[in-house]
C-alpha cells in the first residue's frame, strides 16, 4: 500500500515537472518570436530617449 502511494506521488511529481518544462519551453519560443518581430519592425525607427532615472536614494 505504501509502495503504491509513493509510486503515485513520484508519478505526479514527474508529470508536473515535465509539464512545467514543456510550458516554459513553449513560452520561451513564443517570447523569442515576439522579440524577433518587434526588433525587425522597429529596425528603422529610433527609440525615444528617456529622461534621467530617479532612484529613491537620489530623491532623499
């Protein structure tokens, strides 16, 4: 009985780990494609310059 419970728990953990790995891989592929699209779309457009960055240390 204990062996069956441990095998079920191990199978659940392995299943969750594999699902998470595939999900992160899929999200990474989508993100890389989105970055490529944005980079090629903005290739000829200059990005606006940002003003000075204020940090909490500078504000005090």
